[in-house]
């Protein structure tokens, strides 16, 4: 197994959900963390908690992944000892609404595309060259079952996750001769703030998404990310599609498991 202890791990979207669980799991394993998101106060209190619980140092960086300058200056501000990132967890993502494509709101499309495609690329652009130069590193994308099957009202979100799948495959091809590992962890339904962000005006609708079934927890996903990150040097986990037992795919859900 590859040791996680002492590795430099940069996580996007570490204030909540899957990113926050990754922060905890990698802190437990003794990684040196760089936690990023827009809500810097939350990141700072998470860093304090992680120090208390695991004795782990975590540096916090405010960044809006939609803004290339924000990403660039945040990464540039890192102390030189933290610049050689070993593992990038390219996780920050979101969507809004569940409108049919002919009724979709352009501003929702822009926010979703800017965050999930351009944001993922902007962070990658700042971190991957160093990995390629050092011939060492691991990029872990958080994709989705939405990148494998479309579902009604999911059009643009699904398109962004299909794009993430393509970017993961492309990254693997382009850094094949650089000994950089590339993984995509693609979960189905995970109970996080994702649905609250999707339906900000309708908390009951957000809650209803997970009613009647036992969804994945963000910790389930984080432990899977850790599994991929801790394989021996010669092993690359390309893709993991994971769902709760209640879900066969985006469109087949057993709502009698809650
Ligand atoms: P959460 O809403 O709980 O967390 C999203 C995280 O992304 C937050 O930390 C948020 O931080 C960050 N984020 C959002 N927009 C930006 C931005 N513009 N710049 C920087 N950070 C941003 O959702 P999840 O944990 O569920 O989502 C994480 C990833 O998992 C996403 O890519 C999502 O698509 C994917 N996913 C989720 C599934 C689910 O069912 N929940 C299933 C499959 C995949 P802040 O607001 O502080 O900036
Ligand atoms: C998020 C899960 O099912 O809402 O990627 O698309 S789903």
C-alpha cells in the first residue's frame, strides 16, 4: 500500500459533503492538507477541528474555482514546501434545479458549467504541470453516475459530469508517460448539501430526494477515494462507479430501503 502519511493533498470543495469527508479521512491518515473552497471561515474552523482530532496541519485557501485568477493566485500563495502536491481531489461541484432542457435557466447552466467543467480544468491547470514535471502525483476526479446515464431534468448537470469523465480519460492519456495516476470516483446518490444547493428555495424538495432510501454517506465516498489513493505505486484505479444498494443507476432507484 502507498503511504498517505506526509503526502500533500489538495481538496477542492472542502467545506461540505464529500470534500469535507475527504479532509477528515486524509487527516486521519496523516496527510498534509490544503483545503480550498469559497467559504474561508468554515475552512478555517474545519482546520482547527482536524488539528484537535487528528493532530494534522491543514492550510486553508479561499478560491472560487469558476475564476481562473482566483485559482491561480490561491495556488501561487502556497508556501513552497506545499507546492509539490501529491494528490489533487478535484471535487468542487454543484447544480441548480431540475428543469427540462427546453425550460432551463441560462444562468443555472452557466453556473453549473463554470463550476463543474471550467473549475475542474482551472484547478488542474495549476496543479498538474508540477506533477508531470516531478513524474509523481495522483489526480482524483469526483464524477457521478450522472456522467454515465442521463435522467429527466438532469441535462446540463449530466453533460458536465460526462465532461468530467472525458477529462479524466484525457488526463490519463496525456500524462501516461509522466507516471501520474488518474482516477475518477463516480458516486450515485450521496446525502450532502448537494440537493439543498440544487433546490435552494425548497428545502422540503431537497430532503425528499433521499426519503425512502438509504443513500451513500460522504464518508463512504471518501473511504473509496482513500482506497484509490493508497494502492501500490504500479496500480492505477481508473474509475469507480459506486451507488447505494438502493440504486442500480441514475434512473433505477428502490425507494423502499429507508
Ligand atoms: P456539497 O454541496 O455538500 O459540497 C460542494 C462543495 O463544493 C462545497 O464545499 C462548496 O464550497 C464547493 N464549491 C461549490 N462551488 C464552488 C466554487 N465555485 N468554488 C469553490 N468551491 C465550490 O456537495 P457534494 O459534496 O455532494 O458535492 C461534491 C462533488 O460530488 C460535486 O462535484 C458533485 O457533483 C459530486 N457528486 C455528488 C453526489 C451527491 O449525490 N451528493 C453524487 C455524485 C457526485 P463553498 O460553497 O464553500 O465554495
Ligand atoms: C449527483 C447525483 O443523482 O443527483 O451527482 O445526479 S444525481
